[in-house]
């Protein structure tokens, strides 16, 4: 059954209002016409060449992505370059693209809420609140049953099917855990000050890792893809609940550029 693309947008913005996005971000409908109908929807972390090829082959009407396809202002539209080529294919095949990025990260029941659920955190609070009530914001912090950093790292690796880099003593006992999907190295200080034993995130750089060690905070770097790919199945499930007759597909094609050497 088909629904207006505007209906999918409305449902997504009930979960993650655009007002929650960072000022530098670019969210919402980036390609297409909100008045057109969509029967088949493909949910993905990132719009890649292989994902668009699948969308074309399977006659998808709408792609819902976490990462923006158009992030910086476009100064030219060259179809011999990657972005221009993708936009040409999407427009030619009338495939719309909708983005829910930092607004989904900040949402009360969004990406970081799902990560906390997966880790079975208890007494969960927002790590970096956006409002006085601390109902929305970046990251989550909560408690788990006591376990070693080594055991927790193995659990995260299995849970999200990802490689995990460990910063800290593997014997460290962890009872209070902070988590943030994507790039969360800048939350090291906040996690430490709020009493976390460990921060689980992705894209931790050298200087953030050193600061964590200085603060006595363990860190598990589970990768950008590893800590965000959960949104694909969660968004698909959410959409299916609200529009049970729509066809919702999961798209991971080309989303993880890293491989084990």
C-alpha cells in the first residue's frame, strides 16, 4: 500500500523532531517531492553507490538515511563525481531521500536510547542533555551488573558484530557505563565527571584516548558503523508499526568501508 512521502516524514519527525538537530547539520527531505507516493522504503545508515543501485533495481520509492547525502552546500552538480552521480540516479528513478541525523541522536527514544537498551543499562540518564529536564540530548549513562572491561568488550563485539578497540586495563571492573553512537570521543570528560567506568562509542582519536587514560576512564571504541547501524532495524520496525502495509527494507550495502586485515 502506498502513502505520501509527507506521511513518512511526519512519522519520522514524531520520533526525532528536526528542531533537535545541530545547527551545522542538514536533515529532512533532501531529494524528491513530499507529495509523491511511496510504497517501498529502504532504511540505511548511509546512501552509498551500491545502496542506490539496489534501490533502483528493487524500485524503491524512498530512502531513509541517518547520514546526510547532501551535507555541505553544493557548488556544482557534476555527474562524473560521486555525489552528482548519486543525485542523477536518484532523480532519474524518482527515488526520494529523507535524513534523520543528529535529531535522531538527540531524540528521547532515538539512537542512544536504543544503544542503552541493547546494553541493558539500568537507571538510564542522558549524558549531555539539551534541555533543563534532561529528556533529550547526546549519549546515555546507566548501570550494568559488575563485569570486567575485557568481558564487556567481548559482549559489545558480539552484540553489534563489530571490532572493538580497548583503552584501559582489561581487568577494570565496570558498573557504570556511558554510551554514544557514532563519534563520541569529545564526551570523555563528561563521562568521567559523571562517574562512568567506561565510555562505549566510536571514532575515538589519539588525544581523546590519552585524556581518558589520564582521567581513569576506560573506553571501548566499537566504530562509527558498529555503534550506529542499529538504527536501520530500529527505524524499519518503527515505520512498520505505524504503517504496517508499507514495504520496509533494510539497507546495509556499502555502509561499512572497513574490513579486517
